[in-house]
C-alpha cells in the first residue's frame, strides 16, 4: 500500500484519527506569538491549522491525502474559519520563499531519503525572524510502540528523528529549544499512551 492510499484510508473513517483538538506542544508554543502567516506541512485532518486560524493566523496547509483535506475543510467550516489547503507533497507544490512567520511541523515525518532536503526547503520559506515549531517521534519511540501499539507513529526507524539529525537539518536557524522527552499522548484514536518525541523551537536569523 502506498503512503497516499494509507492516509486516505485512515482519514476516510468518520472519527478524526488524531482528534479535533490541536497538539498540546503546538498550542503551548503558538500562544505567545503574534498571528501572521502560518504553513502546516503534512497537516492531515486539520486540527492544528484550524486551531491557529481561530487564533487569527492566515493558514496555508498541505498533505498527500485528499481525504485529510476534506475533513480539514469540514472542521474549519464547523469552527467558522478558513484555511487554504492543497493536496500534494513539497516537491509538487509551490510556496513563496521568505514568506511565513511560522511553520508547524507536528508529526510531519517525511520519507527518510527526502527529510533533510524537505527541512532545508522549509527553512527557505520562513521569513527572517520567523519560527519553526516541531514535534515528532524520536528513534527511541520504537521501544514504546512494541509495548503499546496504540501510541502510533511510523514503524520505520529511519523515518523517526534524532536530535543530531534535526540539529543538522535546521543548522541555519537559531535553535532555542531542542530536546528529546517522554510524553503522554491522548490524541484521537491513534496517538494514545506514553511515547518518545523530539521537540524543537527555532527561529530564522534576521540577517
């Protein structure tokens, strides 16, 4: 099964796979920021982008799943906001450089062969002074998956993150926070239980 088919099937069910509420780390980090332009890659069913739109952000989003887009737009309509959501991957879509005040990478696990190039591409889309908020599963997460499959996350360790990889991918940024930590996830049907994540908050230098 291809990735697009996998996500279309997951997002075809009536329930929101990862819930309708935003990711806790994303919500915490976005709270003190002045709303501007936000890009949400691999946005799935829209929970984070819709939350940001409710806070006044102008939201662009993309994902490879058409079913994800449909549910995201439905959620946005229910919440009385609008988001601009495209279907495709970063290679097939066009976004302006030096444009976004914020990029949210919440469990946005790209193919291992493209991860570094994609992350560097996203840095180019960020305005000087703009911020990236990242939370994704760490390589240590495989141990948690073996104990509790309901915690979710990619099965391929190469797709999971290490601090060293993330530091290298985003070396052009001023990294304010980069850590591995154990968290308790309660996100919909597929992120339930203890897991291991990498978290980063970083900004693009002004010059």
